[in-house]
């Protein structure tokens, strides 16, 4: 039979918060037991694991999704699987692994998609953590240029890089103010702006 009903119900149950995630995991595992190659179930299970801060299991789900995706003739789906893996590895502080997953997603053509900003942002964090400040700055700028969702974090991370690594406080302040204009409810740019002005 079709596993779509389990996945669709699982997606709705996730919205119910922590208790819903338990139900969603059960439904997604049921879908996977029924069809181990169900890409939607693996992608959604990865998301649920990440919402629980279980990055190692999220990464395992993303790796399984990559294996399934690589057998399809759809580079966009494969790029999405690499994107999920990059996010999990970033949270595990596996900078090299995250960088490699981001570069694979970009190579597959995620540029210009709604995921593009996030991929460049994750890549920027990984590169800066590996000491490649010039490329990190470029990736943060790409994340800002491709920002589909108006997220303040790429602006904030670029500002912090400019202040700490380049001692360019004027541009750092401008990017922090831009981050606040994007989303004044996000506390991160406010905190960094306060630290910069001390």
C-alpha cells in the first residue's frame, strides 16, 4: 500500500509540539517499515529528529535520504537531502562534513532556490570555523543576497565576522541594524549590537 497517509498524518502531528513529535516518529517509522525507500518519510523523520536536537539520528536519516535520492533523476531532491545533512553536521560541529554536504548541494544546483540562502549560511559558518574567513564572508554575503525568507542571522553572522576578524566596526554596525530591520523580534542581532557598542 501507499505510505503517504502515514507521512501526511505525521506532518500534522508534528505541529502539536513535543507530544506530537512522539506520534509523528511512530507514524514515520511505520511508513519506513512498510517502505524503506520512502524518501518523504526519511526527510520528515530527519526534521523530527532535528526538532528534538537529536542531530546524530537526524544525520543518519539524511544519509539514508541521500542514498535514496542518488538513485533518482532529480538533482533538486538530492540537494535537499545534502542540505538536511549539512544542517545536522553543523549542529554536531562537524565543520568539514557540513562544508562537504553544502558544497555537494551547491554543485547539484541549489543556487537560486528557496534553500540557497540557508546552504550558503551553513557553509559560511563551517568555513569560518575552519579558519577560511575570506570564503566565509563571501558565503554570508551570498546568503543575504539569496535570502528568500528574510532571516536576520546571515546579516548578524557577517557583522560579527566583520567586527571580530576584520575590525570593520562601521560595516558590522550597519549589518546588525539591517538584521534588526529584517526581524526586530530576533534577540541575536540586538545582543551583538549591544556588545559592539560597549
